[in-house]
């Protein structure tokens, strides 16, 4: 059974990261794309690690160093829980993949454990990088004993187990409940976008605080941390006490709870796995089809309507490509209701709104256009588009128009709010109206051309296309450059 687990996990990881294609493919362009994707992911990990290191430095300078391991553990656990809950249903309980694997001479337990290990390895690598960044700052500033490093390394290996288990249960329940809803995709999309908005608004609130207000808030946070982490997530406090004070008993408790809950869940799941996969595969019954009046329209209009239906049918696709447009509205609302000066202090660029408000609005949707994954999201159905009596240019244009149609309501709201807040002259008003739309159109065409150059059709999960593809990561960097360069020029 151990050999089966090892082989299935190895195959799953190779498919997830594309190791086999990179190693054995004779297509040099494909190898170059994988290499570029790896470099981009390393760059993003470095950015996350740097952000966490800065946060740890701030906690230590605020005399809250003993809370650093607990905060890191809690942060890693929360990220693991959120992302695992989003993919546990489609990945862990994939009925189609299970039916293919169960026909092989493998044990059901091997299939379950291999899928858990695939998710665990990715979460563990992320957790180890984040823990290493926090431990480096902590050790450089406070010189802890050797037990700190021992428990930190062992703890980073065990941290993902408990949130992975809880998130798998929650993801299965959510998938089972929403699978019978007719509007499950829209409900999931609205909930996810609401969560993102709440996080952004909270970040605005913290960033807008003055120096003394921020110190007072951090002092209150220290009291909350010391008194409430135990009730919020006790394992984080157990690992923190083991690392900071060298309490081996606390680490044994942390390891026993993390591994114990994981093993109990595996034992229960192994018995009912086939039944759960069957139940989660049930979809809501649709109402009976009734013939209605047919309407004819232009080819382009029909293609755009088809793209819109496809776009809003995927929660992952919508929530990952609509963040820029949502940020446009939130920034404009912040300028109107919070105040121009406070927003400028948040981003650390006084006077920037008077000079470059149109560029700031335009660069937000330019970093994540839907067109950067519009071709790849077709998957293995892309060949159907080739059979339609339309040209390739019309197909690409329909996807660009879809991006513009989706972004247009957010563009109108954000521009109106910014015009009311800034009250610019005629030239400034024209800039606020024209420049953001130019960014939206140019980024939409840039995204579709990049995706045409770097398509991904052999995906099993939409997250691989929307979050991990080379075209999306490259478009994010291009969008940042499109915004940063004009800002630098305007400031100079």
C-alpha cells in the first residue's frame, strides 16, 4: 500500500507542476514556458516571504516578539484552510478521477491518501517558506535558543495537517449543499467577492490610521492576541510556546492533535469515500425544457453572449479576474468618503491623485484582465470554436468585448465617484474618462494575445488556468509596468 501511495502521489504532483512535460518534452518553447512559470512563482513566493518578514519585524519592534511564531502559524493555517476549502471538493472528491483509478489494482485508501498528500505537499512548501522568513527575522533580532529552530522546522512540517483536514470537511459540505442549488455559481461568486471586499476595506481602515492611533490599536491587538489566540486557534499558541520557551510538552500536544485528527479523518473517509463521491456528483434537477420564441442576432452579439454565460459559470474565473475592477470602485469610494489626503497617505505618495488619478484607476483592471485566460479556459472544448463558421479574429474579438462589457459598469461607477471627489477641470475630467478605458481596452487585447501565445488546454482544474498559467502571471507583471512607468514619469 505504501508503494501505491508513493506512485499515485508522484504522478499527481508531476501532473500538477508539469514536471514530466518539462523533463521529457522535445518542444523547446513548452520547456521555456514552464521555466518562465517557475521563475514567476519563485518571484511571488519571495514577495510573500518579504511581506511576512516585514510584519514580523514590526511585531518585534512593538515589543510583541513572543507572538511572532503564533501569528505565523495562524497565518499559514488560515491560508491553507481558505485555499484548501476552495479546491477540496473538486480535487479530493473528484468522481471522474476516482472511477478511473479504482479500475486499477490499487486500494481505495491509497487513492485517498495520495490526494491528501498532493494537497499537503503544496501547502507544506508554502508554509515552510513563510516560516523560514519569520524565523530568520526573529533569530536575527532576538537570538533565540536552539530549541526554537528545532520546533520551528518540525512545526512547519505539521502545521498544514489540521487546517487541511478541517478544510476538506468544510469543502465537502459546501460542495454537497451547493451541488443542489440552481444558482450555486453565482452564490459562491458573491460570497467570495464579499470576503475580498471585507479584507480590502479592513486593510484601508488599518492603513488610514495615524501614528498614535496605530500604536494604540497595536497595543490593543497585543492584548487581544495574548488572550484570544488560545480560543481562536489553540494549536498556534502551543507551537509558539514550544518555539519561544522551549516547552517540549506543548510541541508534543501540537503534533498529537494535528496528526491525530488527520489520521482519524482518513480512517473514517476510507470507509465512506465511494459513497461521498457519488453523493457529491449529484446535480440539481433542472426544470422541464419549454420551447419559447426564438430570437436572431448578429454573430458577434451571439458570441459575446456565449462568452458571458461561460464567464459567469465559473466562480474561480470570476473572482480572480474581477478583483481589479472591484478595486477601482473601492479606491474611488475611499477617495470620496475617506478623503483624498488619507488615501494618498495609505499608498505613501502625497499629491499623486492630483497628478495621476487616471493612471491609478486604469492600472488596477489592467493587471488581471479576463482575456489572459479566456482561451485556456475553453480547455478541451476549444476545438469546437474552430468548427464555427467564423474567423479566428472574430473569436478573439468576442473575448475582448466580453472583458470590456464586464468591466464597463465598474468603470462608470469608479469614474463618477472620482469626478465627484476630485472635482477636476475639463482636462482632468477628460483624463479620468479616457485613460482608464484605454487601459481596459489595451490590457484586454494584450491578455488575449498573451494567452494565444501561451495557451493551456490540458488542465484538470480551472485554478491552474486562472492562477498558475504563464499568460496570467506575465499579464500581471505587464499591467504593473503599464501603471508604474507612467506614474514615475508623471512624478518626475
